[in-house]
């Protein structure tokens, strides 16, 4: 496992150098940033004390190489940075970073050639992810390295690939979408380029210009590129196109160990220069062997030659000489299209639009042999054009979340840019036929508060959802707006009470008062109530009523609410109707104390039969008896107690005022007290119909016990003695 510090560095491989420069012994190993930590003790380099760092160690052999070439290929979209170190004493205490060949720095972000230090065979490499680049989506990466001896370079710098030939001019002259010709370019956009270049191999005065093999970043659409339609010109002569796999394909006529080929995802043969190109891990093997290494699609200028290996008039570049001059002015105008991608990550991985070409003399790809041969010519590169991925990664978004609001209430939703910028934010909505009050908004300065008042119409028992959309109001390079964020506002219906004011008769207590809501939903809508007069409280949809509540109007405050907080307050009235059943007895008249009602007097002795025409508040019966009154008030009915009313007892009497008969009413037995002794007294009882039910004669009597025979009724007691008579009315119970 690689280490997090120099002391923990794992020795990953020992490099082998070919002294004849016929083979590149490249070695690669897969490593990972996962679990790495910053190395606070690291020396100068790429900021290893700030970012998670991986350390490895490599060795070189006894063949004295002049250059160490390293490259790191991430397995994701992130960008690696690395430095190469050596130690004069072969330990971590005195590490020294090595600058590249061009001496421009010691923190590398692409294929890099560093010089070999005399007598040093051990080197350390520290790797981090660029903190200013894309995020680390896949922590795995591949480290590749090789060493080489010195080889003749006729085109490009002797060490490294840090600069083009001074004559190279490679520019965009037109782009379909308009805008900056330096890019970035948009997916699907067509771009026209002009390239001009002077082939002038200074280190060899005999190399004739033969052709170029162009290469294109993976973001270009080579499947639809018109190779034959855009032919370059050199010294006034138009090149011919040579397609790989055809009868006229080009092959190398010398071994080039630093070149390799592979087929891309579309099956197109591509070529890598493993000392100049950042990623050559697609190549299964390195080195193009003499007369066997097939070159990708390219352009060549062919002339007949008289070398023994030439085949005049052949269409194959390997059988012909070059342009006939060791200096050539090359121009190429072509139009090419940017690829389109469905997956943003795939677009990011293939955003490279840099182009390059490798020039060949007829010694390298033709039938002429130079002496000396140019073995390590360098590629020429366009500017580092890229696909615009602004709309794919790290775009300013709107921070806003889903929310809810009670119907009829005002929103208070905060929106702001994700990066804290002061870009304007625009918000709009999708129509909902059941909700009104939505508004479009434009918030300047990067933030704002949505204050829409949302009301439900037509479907006030169902929650509604309103879709809002928001984005930062910024036009990106390719005419694309920033991404749209979608958020929802749930509108909860207002919990309305539908119970109406009511009345209840006191005689029906105890009872219950029911609370109802307009949706009939007692599971999600809850109820609390408060009795205004007493402060009594309760919860639920039933208010228990009992005799403790005063007669008359009783008012309750009702709070209906959802669990999520929407509350509606209303009042519910109930009138408790109380009837006063008190009856006042005045001489021979009964009077109900309840006024303003309907009355019906009842005969308690006759099974509570209604007394005909007795419907006034006061009642004077025609005869003694037990009477009650049925009172009707506001549809409530109550009945008083039975009241016994004895009409005047003594109807006729000439015995004198001392005559008395009692008790009255009676269970049937009465006492008759005469004002003195009488020799003979006859006592009889007659019912209301005049029928005599009992009769008895008493001798020399002053106090008489008499029994009334017959059922309960009103009886008339006749008391007779010679010259005397009395009639007394008695109610038998």
C-alpha cells in the first residue's frame, strides 16, 4: 500500500533502460488516494501539506539514462498533480524536487520529462488531486514511468515537449455558435481551424518532408470527419489522404519506441507519443516496429525516388520519397465538429479538444534512409481547446427546499444562490387549476423571500401541490441557462367547522354536542373546545352536556387543526331550554310560573288525561282532584308535579261553624266532629254521579268515624239530623 509520507513510500518498480533506444520498457502500477492524508512534513512541490498525498518510490538501472518520463492517469474526472524528488544521501531527510527539462517548475499536471541526476538511482514521487480541479469521483489512478537514453531530435526540444516549433500557428477562424474563437466550444458545435507550419529539421540537413499524422482530442467527432475533404498543402502541393486499413496505408520504416497505437471506442486507430501525450495507457504495447507499425489516418506528399527500396508510382507512402526538400511550408484548413454526450460525466471525461500532429520525413515513413536518423521528433500541439462544461459541473444553483402552507396564508420561503454570488434568481411556477395566488419572481442580489398567498378553490378538502422552478439567471458559454431547480409547496386545506347553532331541552340532559368539519375527516383534523362562560376545556368532536351548564345561550370556542399546524378558530352556540314547572296554588286556581309557553292541564287521577279546553297558564278545575300542567316552550316539553286541589269542602251547613270533617283528601276514613251531641245522626256518601256508596246511622253522637266506600273519587258526604243538614265534599285518594 502506498504511504502518506516519504518514509512510508512503497517501492513500486525498477525501471530498465535500452541503451540502443529500440525499446521503451514502460512500467505502470495502479494506486489509490483513498485513505490518504496531507503530509505536513513534505518539502516544496504541489502543496502536499494541504491535500491527501500518496508517496511511492521507483528505481533506475545501471545503464546511464538521461531522462525519466512520468505520467499519471486518473480513473475519474479529477486532475492529478505530482512532483519527483531525489536525495543525495538516499533518505527522506534531504529530498530535493527535480524541475522538468524546460526548467519551468517541479509540480506537474501532465506527461513530464525530468532529467536523470548523476549517480542517483532512487526517486520518490508524491501525488495529490488538484484542489482547484474537479472533485475526486474515483480515487484510483495509474502511475506509468520509463527512462531513456539520448536520441536525435530534429523537430521539437531535445528534452520534454514543452514547446512547439516557433513557426507553428494553429487557430480557430470560425465557430458555428459565435463567440470567443479560443473556446471553450460547445457540444455539437462545428469549428473551422487553420494550421500553418514550417518543417525544418535543423539537426538533420537531409530529411525530406513526407507527411503528417494528425491526432485529435477525444472530444472531437472523428466518425463524421471528412478526411478527404480537407487536404493540407505543402510548398504549393496538395497532399493525399492515406487511410489506415486501406491498400495505401502508411507504415513506419524505422522503429520508433516512443510511439504506440490503439483503437478508440469507435474503432479508429489512434497514435500516442508516450513522451509528449498525457495519456498513453490505452496502448497495450509501446513502440512501432520497422515495416510493421501501421500509422493512423494521415496526409502524405509522394514523389518517386531512386532508392533500392522505393517502388515508384506506388500509393503507399513507404514506397515513395517525400516532397523533395528539407524545408516545407505546410498549411491546413479544415472544419470539424464537437461530439455530443448524454452523460455529463462522459462529457467531462472527453472534454479534451487539443489537436496535434507528428511530422514524418521520408526516412521515417518512406523509402529513403537519412544519416543520422531523427528518432525522437516531438509532436506539435494546438492550444489546449476544451469543451465547455460550465453547464455540467460546479454551476450556480438555487438553494431552496420543499415547503407547506395553510390555505389562505402567505409563504415565507427563502431562496439564494448556492455559491453566495449576487446573480439574479428567477422563480416561476406550474399552473394548478385548484390553487390561486402563485407569482413569478425575480430576485436581485442573489437572494429573496417568496411571499405568495395560496388559496385552494373547488377542492377544499384535498391537499394541493404547487410546483415551482428556480434558477440563477446566468447565460453560459454555449447559450445554455443554468440548471433549473424544482421545489414543491404543499397547500393544506383550511379546516372549516360545519356544525350549526342548536338548542337542547334541559329535560334531555345529559346529552352530547357534536362538532363537525367540512371534510368529515376526524383522523387528520383534530378539535379542541372551550366553554366561554366557565373556561371548561376539552378535546375531540363531542362536547358532553349536563345540568351543570346554565339555561340559555352557551357558547363554545372551537379550534380545528392539523398535526402540521394549520388551525382555524370558530364558535359554536347551543341554547339549553329550561322550563319552570313550578305551579302556584291560589284558592281554587292553579297557575304555572313559566310564562310565554303553551299549556295543557292534565288530570292526574284520570291517567293524566288532558282536561278539555284547559290550555291557559292558569287553571280553575270544576272539581277537586290532582292536576298537573304540560308546558311546551321552544319545542321543549316538560310536565309539572301533580297538585291536589280541593275545592271549598262544606257546600251546605246549618249545624253551625263548629262542624268539621277531616282529613280531606282521605284514604276513605274521615272523622266528623259535630257541634254537640245529637240523638240521631245519619251519614251517607254519594259519588260524583249521585250514587250512594255508603250509609250509616249513629245514636247520641258527637264524634263520628265514617268510612267512604268506593274507588278513589270525589264524594259528597251528607250529614242529617232532625232539623239539621250539611253536605261536605271529600276527595278519596
